[in-house]
C-alpha cells in the first residue's frame, strides 16, 4: 500500500455504479471529522423533525380515538409537547393506566382492556420516540459515506523505463531489476493466487488477483509433439477480463485475455542424443531448434558426486514478433504468432517417497542403500536426461466483450495516438495493457530465476522430495501462469510508480502525449479514505431541507406557519391540482379511444 504521491480531492471512480462514482479523497483524520460532524448534524435534526410530524401525529391520535372515546379531544391549540406525550405514555404503562387509554377497539363495558390496550400505548410511544431512534441509527450509518481506500496514482517518476545497454559496461542493473520483478511477481502469486491467500499480504495492487479457469486441451504446437498426444495439454485462461482488475480507471476500460497452454514434449532419440562438450565430456544435447549452438540446450550425462541435490533448468524462448531472440525452434515446435517457451528440467540425486511416471519429474527406479538399511522405500531418477515442458502463450485485447479484438498476430493494428496530439483515454488504456503484457509470458516468469521458479524445487528438504502430485508438470504450468498474471499487475504498478527510476541505466521513453496514463491507475492507500461525494452532498442537503421546512414564517395575515405548510399551500397544492385537472381532461378526451380498444378486446375474446 502507498501513502503518498496520489491524487487528493474530487475524482471519478468509473468501476463504481451511478452515484457512487464521484469520490473525495481525504485523510483518515479528515474523514473522521466529516463523518462525525454529519452524525451530529443528523442528530440535531430531531427537533425539526418533531416540529414537522407533531401535528400529523396529533391528528392521527385524534382520528383513532375520537370515534369511540367519550372524552373530548384536546383542542389543537392545547396539544401537548413532545416530552409531555412521552411522559403520559410512560406514566400510563408504569402505573397500569394503559388500561384506560383509548387506543384501538373499545373494551368491554366493565372489563380491563388487556394486552390490546398495552400494545396500543406502546405503538404510540414508538411513534413518539421512533424519529429520535432513527436519527441515532442514521448518524451511525453516516459513517458508511467513507467508501474505500484507493486513489489515483500521481507519482512524478511515472514513466515507461527501458534499459540502455552499453557494450562497454555490465548489465547488472538490468539483471537486478528484471530478476527482482520476476521474483516479486512469483512471491505475490504464491501468496495471493492460491487457495490459502493471505489477505494482509495481498493489498499491494488494486485487485488481489486475476481469476482464471483451467482445463485439458489440445496440443498447442503445429506438430504432433506432445507426449500425451493431440489432447495431452493443459490450458489455463482468464477469458476476457475488464482491465479495471489492473486498477485502470477509465470510462471504457477495454478487456484483455491471457491464455497459456503447456504440455510435456517428446524426448525421442531424434531430438535428444549424446554429444561431446568442448571439454571432452559427454553431454545430453536437445535438438529442438538452434540457439547459441546448433542444438537448443545441453547438460552433462555423468552425475557429479559433489553436485547440489535439486533441479537444474534451461529456458529457451521464442517470440515471432521479436527477431532478436537467439532460439529458433523447429517448425513443428511453433504455434503461429504465439510465443513459445521450452523449459528443460533435470533432477539430481533426489529421493522421492513414491514411484513417479511424470514425464518431466520421473522417479522410476528404487533407491539402493546399504545392506543394513531398513527404512522406507525411496525412488530416484537415475538419468540426468531432462524432461521438457513446452508452453505457448496467447493474449487478446478487446474494446468490448463483442469486439473488435486484437491478439498476438494483429496487435500492430490496434489504434495508437499520433505524436501530434495527446492520446485519448482509450488510447492510454491500450498503451497500459500492451505494457502490462510485457514479460507476462511463461518465459518472463522463469528465465531469470531458473530452477528456483519450480514448485518442485521448493518441496525439497535436504536430498528428499516431499510428496508431489502424479502430474507435477501441471502444477508447474499453473504456477507459471499465476506468476504471469501477477507480473501484469506488477508491470502496471511499476509504470505509474516509476519503480525502475531508482535503477541505474534505465531511462524514461514514455512519449509526452501518453502522459495521461500516469493519472489513470488506482492503487490502495494507507491513511486516506474516499468519501462518497453525492452521499455527502445529499446528506447535507437533507439536513438543511429539514431545518428549513421546520422554520416558521409570517404569512400575509401576520400569523406564523411552518415553511413546509406554506410550500404545500403556495406551490405544491396548486401544481398537484393543475396536474389533476390536466389528467382528468386527458382522460375525458381519450374516452372514445378507450371505448374502441375495449370493444376490440371484447371481440377478440
């Protein structure tokens, strides 16, 4: 949560409905003053409300009791005050005199009134004290005017930062920032995307997370290269989601969709073979396309007696829209315009408590210990040959749920602002969505952390693995997808907060005509609260109206009358009479039409 660099005062929160859109951001201290002052003002309207309802209550009492009570009613000029009426009712109940108060149906000639009379007096007491109770309750409800603790970011460092590579210097700041961003996204995903989300740790962004669905899917590659066949893939998708989930505050926030489809790919001898390294050692070579060498990746065949227990990983990424990638996969390992990530995972001396047929995390051989070993049975993977998890990433940006839409293949056609004018709100939204999708891929979630990104790696205690699901590769695919969604949230946040500005070598490349993005993203805040503008205005107006209507004004005859009575007699009553006369006239004029319609309806039946 942030505590500064936000827009204070009046603003519009488009994700709210109707009258809740306009908010006033104030400090918590100011919010307390406003809500408490309103509570006091509402409570002080008790006297004006009684002035307005005293006469109608009296007339109601008179109408109820006059038809059967032989006692002459109190004359209007002698009507008791509010406190006297309450006193009479209370004394009647306390002294059993409620039996003789005429309210409701008359009693038997010589018998007590019983419970009905008590209920009648109690009802009258509620009418008398009810307004005051209602006012107290309303003063409590007035605290509900404080609606939320979010605000529009307004940071001077806001910008779209890129690292300027210099061949004569190290890229340490770039590696530090990108690895930190990847790690932050992964840590946030672990805490806030799982079934046991920790609410206190999930308030960095406007929304806790982005929802998604998962299901079995067809192999995403051109060729039949998934180990489970054409239907052996695992698909995770958000569907179309409003960009408000990223905190984007706009009248038309656009929609986006993210989909990742992963599957273990085949590791037949035609793709994996033994070669010799430059040091003369045997190595596994994976021929899925050229990278820095003719093959894609390599790792040693022979295990080291001194190696650290765990996993090693190689990540190779291909994006058809980026010609600078070194990895060029074979045609049947591609998927049209969509980015492809191949993740090579090799295990090293890990003991598993169960036999495993997972193609990426296998453990098919029983571990052999000394002759005196009498412990539980463990399984190991004797080979350093890596399993390969292939993932394809897709995104989509839509103006509305019904289109038009742009995806990886035609994103260059999406409307953009020319440099000679400021971007419209919708163009700013598009810019933010495109930047949010940067690094929101399988590659962008594991390339800097390598094996540290694996859920299976976190399940290792010493040299032993905790129990893993039979299809651990699906767990890894879901964790990758969750991290990619959290990376979207982080990308938007880092742009509007200018996070990269504190890292050397980064410079802001945001064009001046797109500066509007800096004040259209909502973030959670500490120490500040939003007040509903129309709620505040409406409450104040109601209080002023009640006080004004309860004032007594002199009439032309010199008598004093309530403003409410004068308003009714001078304005509302004539208007109502005019409306009534006009309605009667229209009703009369429409008599022939009504008769015709009635006769037509009768004929149909």
